[in-house]
């Protein structure tokens, strides 16, 4: 099969022929019809994820058709249209038993713990626990955008953030996750403030429901601007980018007893990140992480998509071929971009 492969962290990837995967007894092989290009893939390529073993094929948000099943799979068959959370749970550990598959103790992640979906085929573990049926009326491109950024944003805003109508919600970073969070919070009746350094990203945020925008590239103190705009600070604030600056601004922009959700990854040399904890103590803030979404919690999100209340399809701003992926992956370091880029592995530039 053809796949995007890199041999060394931070050095150019290339498209080449590699052996196709075989399913584990509990797993499946999926023919990849669409897969998203995510900043997490860039972090992996840079060497920020200790689970990656070289050579490596990235890619973790995907949709496609079941090609082959393992002998122990009962709920899925070849030909089924499926997507999957980026965290593939084991289904039997303590976290899974509690329904928290997104923090499974023995999780695997395509594109990180094993070869991923920047390829024509990908192997997925524990299929009966992790696969999600894709409705016939949903495109594979839309379904692929759900598996990481949209589902991650949905859990961060709705399940972890406990968004309520009328609240001020601030989203720092308007890439794929951030724009998804803007759309989801606005659909819930919140008043959304989008923060980014890119005017183009902020234009998209307005399109998807942001009531106010803050250009962090032109504002010396975004947190102060947020507190002024919201009459005291956000009720709920998300760092959807993942940087020292956006994390601190998110916490500092909260009102008393506000809620900060850290969604974006925060790589650092020593593995720690400075956070304004004095403010967290003084204002009794909640600081929470959010890590994907379990497959069994997808139905409410899918129902809102079916009803048209959520439109993840509108977030797909570009579609590229597998051959264009190495350059697109490398460019994310300097220009993360707004919206969602979807790769179609079987397309040859039609």
C-alpha cells in the first residue's frame, strides 16, 4: 500500500510503498477513504510523542470502510462504513469499566502507538469497543473530521466544560479544534469570543458563531481584553492551541469560579508548563484537561449533526492527496492554518 512515512523526527516525510497491515484478533483493517491533517500529527513528526517508533506512518483521525476483521470481532463486518476516536480503548481496564475509554489505561492510538491513517489502509484495535458507524448520508470527509478535533471539542465544551446557554465562552486558537469549539458552544446558546493571531481564522470563527473576536497579534494583553468584553471574564475558556501564552491567557481571562479546559498539547523541554495558579486559587477556578471522547458517547453529537444543529462539514476547508501530505505536514509548524484539511489517500489529484 502507499503511505506517508518518516524515518527521522523533523526531517521530510515521503510517500512510498509499504506492507499493508493485518488485523489483530480483536481488530480490523480499514480502507481509509478520508483522514484529517491535525496539529497533533505535526507534534508527532517533531518527536514530541514518546510512543512513536521510527520509521513511522502518522495519521489518527479517519473514516473508511472495514476491509478485514479479526477472528474475535463480533459487531462489525467487511463493507461497514466506520470512524473511530483517536484513543482506541482496551475495553477491560478500570477506566474503561467506568465508561472513561478516552483515558484508557492500555490505550492505543493510530498514528502514535502504531502506524496510522496517512495510508491506504490502517489497522485499528479492539474494534467492538472503538468503532463508530458512519451514517450513509454522511461523507467520509465529514466523518474523518469527527474522530479527533470535532469530538475532542464536543467533549471539551459539553462534557468537561458543562457549557450553558448565555455563558461567555472564550476559545483560544481557531484551528480545527478551536473552530469546532466555537461552533459547538454557539449551538449551545453561549456567547463566544474567538482569539487568534490570524485575521482569516477570526473571519471563520465569526462565520461559525463567534459573537466577538480578539486579534491576539494586535492586542498587548488578550486576557484583559477578554475580561472587558465579557464584563468580568469568561465563564468557560478553552486553550485549543496549546502554548504557554494561550494557556496563561485562557486562565487569566476567566471570571470568578470560571472553568479552564486545556485541549491543545503543551510540549516543553522538561514536561511541565507554568500556569497562573495564584489566580486559580484566589478566584476558585476549575482547571481541567480534555482528551478525546469515548466511542459510546458519540450518539448525542451525531444526532446534532444529523439534525443540522452542528455542521462539521463546513469546517473542511481543503482536500489534498496523499502525495501532497508531506509538504502540508511540514508547513503546520509555521502556519497551522484555520479550518480542516482532509486527505483522500485514494485520490491521485483528480
